[in-house]
C-alpha cells in the first residue's frame, strides 16, 4: 500500500494543473480529470496514497452529478472509457474508473461552503467568539449540533495554503451581486437535496463545498461533488450532538496526525498501514452507502 496504484505522467497530453489530488489535462477544448490516490491534510500532500481513493471520488462525483443535473447543470461529459478519444485508448488501465472528460470553464474563484452542522473550524470559531465565519450565532450551541438552517459560508480559493473565509458582502465585491446570489442559491439547493437523500442512506452530510465555473454565460457545477474529500460525512446511527462524530471522510487521517508530534509546518510523517487501510475502508463504505452498490472497481 505504500505506492500509488497508478502513474499518469506518461499520458500524451499537456498537463495544465497538478493539484493535491487531481491531475488536469487539456484535450479537444475540454479537460481530462484524473483523480489520483493522493491524500492531503493540513495543506500538505501526505507521503502515502490511499489505494482506490481516486476511484471513490470519481465514482461518487459521477453519481452526484447525475443525481443533481436537473437542479444545477454540471461539467461532466464522459466517464466511460469507450467514449474517450482514440489518443487515450492505450491508457485505459491508468484511466479506468478514476477519470472523466469535462467541459472547460472559466472557474469562479470562490469556494462555496454549506454547513448544516457545527463542527471543525466552525466549532472552534464559535467557542472562541460565538461566530461562524463571521456570522453571529445564538448562544448555547453544542458541538456537532444541527443549525436551524444551513449556513452558506464562502471562502476564497487559494492555490497554496489556507482558503480564507469571507462574508457574502465581500463575495459580491469579488464576483458581483448576480453571480453571488446564484452561487448561494445553487449551493443551498444542492446541499438540501443531497443531505435529504444521504440521510435516507445512513449518512449525515455535516458540511460540504462546491465549485462553479462559467461556460457560454452559464454557471455550472465543476470539480467534484459531495465526496469524502469535499464533505464531512457522519453515520446517522451513531450521531449524538455534544461531541465530535465518527466519520467516513479524511477526518480519520487528520485525527491520527493530531496524535503525532508533527508541527504541520514541515514534511508530514508516513501513515501507518492500519491508518491507510482504515481510511480506504471508510471511503469505500461511503460510496456503498450513498450509491447502494458494492464497490467493485478493482
């Protein structure tokens, strides 16, 4: 488990971005997204990949893009290798299950975060001064408690380091009133329908983030959607506010790293095999609970 399951550097395409998790290539005026098994935490890519993680992210995004396409248009074009251009057919083994061809958009530089429950950085902020991303909250909230209404808390998109939380008013200064209003509306609608569906499948979506782009003057959903990398997933049957929750996302890795002596300002430590295996299991269980299908992408 100590090496990544696939290497993408020999694809016959120009790579235009190598992110923490995704490698993005340009192809025929569209983009090829290849989701690796890399995992990041505290703004660092960790030295150990999580086997099949990229497959989980791709297949969950595929599920959610299809599930929400009538609410918000998205960038997905092809996910089946048979539909990929001929130039990629010799690379099927590298690309299978973890890649999709998507529309190329002008990315809107805002992370659209929706919080249904108070956890993580929101809980830390609330304990400090009674606010969540600058929004004054009522007193007496407990950790992991559900908000009366989901909160839309945008942030700037940072290429490196931390994203910075901003107010809705600041967001309108950056991208305009109309765009801001549509992003907020889309984000809350997506969260609402996804949270309702996931709850029936045994998962609480505590919070999540969306990204959007513009193509032909239309705002569409891009990047990934409602995955364990972009969301906080909790098991319904174990939920109890007033404490932190077990999760199906990479919080398990963050929790492990917090038990080490790592200062989070230097190269991160190796992950133990048991942490890698449990993280892999959690990602696959999230896929199975949400889709209702066994994870058979091997």
